[in-house]
C-alpha cells in the first residue's frame, strides 16, 4: 500500500515537471518565432518614466548691494528661467583664503511664489537664487546642481554701473515687434518731465526708427538699452511659448537687480502707461516723483505701491503726411478729453517699488518683499496711472480731463531736446504699421476667452500666435546663440554672442541655436 502511494506521488511530480518543461519549451519556441527586441522594448515602455531634471536658462547674475544686507558677508543673486513645476537645487562654490572651496546651498525662489500657483499652462517662470559666498569672492564663483565641484560651472556676475544715485528710475516692458515710435517718444518725454532721471528699455525687436531714437536717448545719458533675446528651443520644449506674456515679469526682475545699486524708487510700466496727477490740468514738472515720495512717507512699511490704471480716450498722432522728429509734437494729447472714472471696478495695477525692499515684481503686483515690508494698494482717488492705448477711441464711465497743460509742457521740452538729434531729426520716419499685428490681437483675445471655459489651450503669450500676413518690416532684432553646461543630471544655459541684426519677417527676433556644450546630451 505504501509503495503504491509513493509511486503515485513520484508519477504526479514527474508529470508536473514534464508539463512545466513542455510549457517552457513551447513558450521559448513562441518567443523566438514571434517576439523581437523591439517588441520587448514596447512592453517595457509601459513602465518607463521621464526624468530630465533641472534646466536653468541664466538671465543674469548680480552682486547683492551691501546696503540691502542685514548680515555680514558676500552675497550674489542668480536670475534664471526654469520649469515652475519642479524644484531647482543650486549650490555655490567660492574660494576661501586657504584656497579651499566654501560650498553653500543657494536659497531658490520662484518670482511669483505665494502670488500665483505653478501650472502646466504657463509652466516656465523666472527664479532667483541667492548665494552666500566667501568674502574673498570678488569677481567670480561657481554654481552646480550638485554639491560636487566637478559639476560646477564658472559664473561672473554683472558689475554695477557707475551711476550717481537716482531718485526715480523707470523699467519699461520689453519691446517686442515694436514700431510705434511716436508713443515711445511720448512715454520717454513724459516720464523725464515728471521726475525720472533714467529709463531702462529691454529690446527684443523694434523698427529701425524706434531703435535709432532709443540710441539717441542713450547717447544723452537718459536711456539704457538692455538686450532681451528669445530663449532656445530644447529637446522637448519651447520656453518661449510657456512663459506668461513674453517674459515681462522676468524682464522686470532682471531690470530691478540691474538698477538696485543706484536707484531709490523704481517704476515698472508699459510704454503707453503713465503716472499723472488726478487732475492733469494742474500738472507741473517733477509731479510723479513728489507723488511717490509722499505716498511712501505716508506708508513707512510699504515696500511697493500698487496703482490702478485708468483707460484714457486716446486719439493717436495725425500720420497723414510725412513725419520727422523736427515736425513731431504733442498736440494730439489735447484730443484726449475723457478718462475712466474711479467709481467702476478695480482695474489692473502698475507697480512702483522701493528698490532695496523687494526682490521680484510680477505682472500687476509685487512678488518677494524683504525685511517685513509689504505691498500697499493706493486708492484710485489718491493717484493712478493713465493708459493711453491706441485702440481706446472711447472709454466707459468717462470723466472729463484737460491734457492741454501736459501738451504745452512736453512741446516746450521737446523743442530743446530735438536739437540734440542732429543725425536724424529731419529724416522722414516710417509710419507705424500694425496690420500684421491683427492676428496677434485676435489670438490674445481668444486665449482670454478660453479662461472662462476653465480649459486653456496655450499660455497667454504672443509667441504661441501666428500672423498670417507675412510682411517684411523695416526692423532690427536681438539675436544670440546659447552654450550649455551639463551639471550632474541638470543643465545651465547661457546666451553668448548677443547682437543687433536685421529682424526676420514681421519684425520677429530669431530663435537662438545651441552652438557649444560640454555633453553629448542636448538640454
């Protein structure tokens, strides 16, 4: 009985093992006949995930002014563009007196963290990283995405300009396919008349006439031109289409750190936005500076002031005949008879800051404040900006205004100023051409409308739009190339060979290529 049971058990196991071997042989035969390496890869792709790590486009680097420090030491700020949905570790290496590296981890902040959440719509954004360096780091230091010096890239911060102290500086939004030189002259002359002593204008692309006028102002020491090239297209993404409104916020932050060492009050504005007294008929030179000083004195804890802006009924200059700087004047301002009153809903704001009290500026509000200072909203009835947009033929809820005293003041100032434009004052300048911008306007309006559906197809920036009217416009543009540095599993990217050249079709700036790098993987 026992022997029969034992024989039955051995038989069962023999059968099972034979069945397994047979199944293995059949499976192997099926595999060799029907499965290849690509089929296995397709199966494996189900379990793979992408991990491309941090990629930082360096927008600028600056030494922290000692007057902004509440502790001893040497500090520097790296301003970079990166994906706002991930963290961006950054380590700083500076040589000490004993010839060894001091290694510190930078404090990294997204410029609008706490004010706006990151999303996959406008997913790229500006960041600032502050490095605590050795006191002997006078000219340069290294940065890395890891704490290993072998992964570090050398960086040389921009030296502060040798400028006298300025009470009020204006940082303009970057010029992108900008052709309206009359409004440019109006904006510059108005801010100069109202107390600004320096105006910083970032340029990506503009008409020849506009750029030459800026150069004339720069030669007079009134304007500083800053180049603002497009960003490179990477292996899987185009940051130009993923940054809100062509990088106005990033440009403002860059301008802020550029002017911090020699500025007290900094105004951030579009070219067609101006701060004026509530009643422009009482205007006098330097009014803006006095308005701002009074409000800051009234709010000693204010690091920044948020002003509403009111749309103004605007009639552009008469462009029927040939126009030159000599026969240009500001008579067209007399036709602006109304502005929107202060009884309607709150409008978008414009930002003015005490330069030493803030570290970032957003589109219509301030970002990062320092030392406990806060942003302060200024009531419309106390002061506000005037928005002279070319499309504002009428305004809702109008209030009468008299712009004639402003026109008289600017005409008198311009008669003296234009004599210094010796090289071009009598040249016939291009008439402003905005036909090819119509598709961009429709595109921006359509994206705005999409927000009401809670499903947005693209970021709100002109770089995601296409102009169907292809026209050669007499423009110049900022061109550049980029180099990259592989650091650990991350990347740093720097613009090189930045230059002014003839613009592409429709006054567009060219997309910069990568021309050098230290790794076989592109960013």
